[in-house]
C-alpha cells in the first residue's frame, strides 16, 4: 500500500489501561505509550457492566481484522473481573464470527510497574502472524 | 447538568487510536496517533474511543469515498446501531457532569466534524492524487448520526473539533496547534461559566 504505514497489529485494551488510575507516587502505567511504541492500534473495551451491543460491535471489528491479515492480541488486568476483557461475553461472540480467541497478556497492578512495562513491551514486540500469512495479506 | 470539572472526557475518532482502521493507503501512523493522545492527557482528559463505522461496514480493504457515497439508508442504519452502542457510555459521563468533547477526523465522509469530503457525482475507481472531490464545511455521516442519537436522549451538544488527517496534504504541526487551541478554549470556558467560547466548535452543517 503506497505511503501507508499501518502496523497490522491490534490490541484489545481495557478501559483501566487506557485511562489508568495514578499509582503510588503519582506515576501511571503507560500502556498506550507502550502500544504506540510497538506499533499497535488499540480497540478500547468498556469498563465492567452490561455493554452487550457495544461488545457485539467490537466483536464485528475484531473479526474483520482477524480475517484479513491483522495480528490481534488482548492485554488484560490481573485483578479486574474478567481481567477487564469481558471475556465471558466476548469469547462466544468471537467464536460465532469464526475468530480464534486472541493471545492474552495480563498486567498486574500489584507487581513492580517497571517490570510489568518490560514484560508487556516484550509480549507486544514478540507477537505477529506467521510470515506466510503476513506475505499473503500485507503485500 | 452542572459541570463536574474534576472529570474531563474526550470522545475520539476510532482511528486516532487505531490507524489500522483507515482506508487502504490512508494510515499515517502504525497504530496510535500519539500527538492527539499527548494533547489530551497533558490536559487531564480521559479517552473514550468511538467505534469505526466504515471498518465494520465496508471492511479493512475498502477505498476512500466521499460523503454522498456513504449517505445511504443502509449506512445510516448501521451508524445508528453504532451510536446506540456507544451512547450509553457518553450519556453516563454527561449526566455525571463531566466536561465532554468530541475529536473527529476532518475531511472524512463519516467522521468529519468541521469538514467532510463531498462531490455529488464522484465515484468509480479511486485515483489519488487526481481525485477531484471537494472539502466542504460540515459533519460526516457517522458524526451526524451520533449527534442525532445524543439529541434523542435529551443530551446537550458536545463541543467538537476535528483532527485534520483527511484534508489532503497532512500537516501534523498544524493539526496539533488546532487541537491545542480548541482544548485551551474549553479550559477557559470551564473557568468562566457562560463564556461565549463554550459554544460548540463544529462545522456549519
């Protein structure tokens, strides 16, 4: 694609990682910064609650990516219900759309934030579709 | 709805967090449009990403189009479904008195705020840069439907502007300046209730 610099990688990200609460000492876990640096686009998931229609809309978008050569991952939060990913509702929606469940990485607030950031960065850097799939779709 | 100035929320066009949603040949960043995120975060805004109407309708391999091509009953029905999906989250913030702003994508047939692309008789094979549509003042189809849904819920108009990604030659510095000026006007309006600058900064449509 001429002049197009899309990264071909998308991450499902919970509300609490997009808009993180300040940690002790006023520091924040900068998941968006890590995703940006790794060239991922973001699909923001809503906070806990009943978001039936919104999750169906999000599942439609995930399916479109998964079926057309994009790598899709999920980044959850360890101490949130469903890891902030709405997995119980999202998983069947994805299955019905013929999408394998995305690989998950879990961030834990109770860990050292520096270490958590390094682990997330390593996960993001290390994941993509097999080369054959990349060549098929990405030209 | 009295403003609760401790909370500020920016509704942002989907592709400002995810350039993979752009039309073929339209992605200017790998993923996140970082100048937008930085401008919002530095002013204390939370981010609420809107769904991408074009991606879910025409797919990842679509070409660019003008307002008139998307101004169809089927696409508007699709946009209304998306608006109904995201409106409860917006309503929750507005009813709680948060300062809510909308950052769309100027020049987009769907997500344009100040400008959208238009040509009544344009169509057929896309041929950039020879394509000769016009950029006109007004909302894109998705923003029209989203605003209509918020109005149906009895909610006030959300002050809005656009990041000028689809206006032809892309000017990141100019777009950053525009956004900063818009957000700073909002800051002043919040400090001075009733200040005229609190009126929506949208297009004419």
